[in-house]
């Protein structure tokens, strides 16, 4: 059977991450040699933007090696951590397997199925940029079904341009504008029984940790590629965007 655009896209994405998961390291997962420093800068900000988590059911898509999994599980009632790279998920299990409120699931998000109204929050960090428009639209429709009334979806993406300084022999990512993500969310609608549901945007903003003021010494200590990214942020031409949307009752 001939490959469709969707199957070809998934093959390329799997090939891309096979190339960037040899050691299952934070640097590989974030595609940046400064991953440790960046994580210290942005993780507290990302977590501070999340809705109330105590007692909540959380679905983490693209969980990777567990950069956020442990923090989510430390607050939520239960976390379902999903990633399609076995090596990343095994590393996540090594670090967070002692937690009894995490289910680890190796799966491609484009083929995931869950019962309706299973989760209070769907969390994703740098995943949607690896989905085509058709794949993302289909996933958003599913997420509407998976969320409980008043549930939230939170995601963070690189917008406009590539982020990270790791060499890529090829790059199948999709760098969208924040307005495109907002439109994809607000245009989605599903019907359950006699009720129709859609998303309401609660928050759409840049990650402040990446656009703060840097001293000249700090600029000089960074790679030129990273300086260029920061300058584009200051000019408004590049964003690490975070988006929070709610499924109303």
C-alpha cells in the first residue's frame, strides 16, 4: 500500500527522533546543548502557569524522559505519561517509576484512544510542532472528547523558527504562528449526546524566561545561534509560546 502524506510524516518524525535519542539525554530531547540551564530557567515558569492540579487526572503527551512527569505526579491524583520513543520512556520510568500514580504508555499520539471525559488536564511540551496540520486537527478533536467539562489543555511550542542548537541532518518540524494555534483550538468542536463542546483560550503568551534582559557578558557566553534567537525574541520575530485553553461545561 502506498504511503499517504500522514504515514510519510510519521515515518519522518520517527526517523528524526531515532537520530536524536541515542543516549536518551535531556540535551537530546531538548535538541540543545544548554538544556540543563534552560530547564532551570523555564520549568518553574511553566509549572506556575498550570491550573489547579491536586486530585486531578492528567494526560501528559510527549512526556519524553520525564522533564515534567515527576512534578505533575507530585501534585495530581494520577498522570498518564505518553511518548512514542521507547528509549525516552524507559528513561522516564527509571526516574519516576517509584511513583505509584503514573501510568507509562508508549504510543504515537496520532493513534491514541481514551474513554470520553477521562482527564482534567492535558499537558504537552514541544509536541504539536511535530504534527502536521491534519494530524493536529484530528488530535485536538480527540482531546475535546478526552477532557472532562471545565478541563484544560496546556501546551508549549516553538513558534516561527527552530529552537535549540543541536545539529539536525533534516528537520521535519512545523513552526506555526501563535495565531495559528489559537485558531486551531477555537475552531474545534465535538458533540457528546445533545451537548456541543469547544475550547476557550485562557492564556496565550511567550515564555518569559527566554526573553528576559541579558547582560553583555551573558550574551557573549552563549553560542551565536542562541544569541540570534534571543535577538529575534526581543524583536518579536520568534516565540516560545505557551497556550492554555478550557473546555467549558
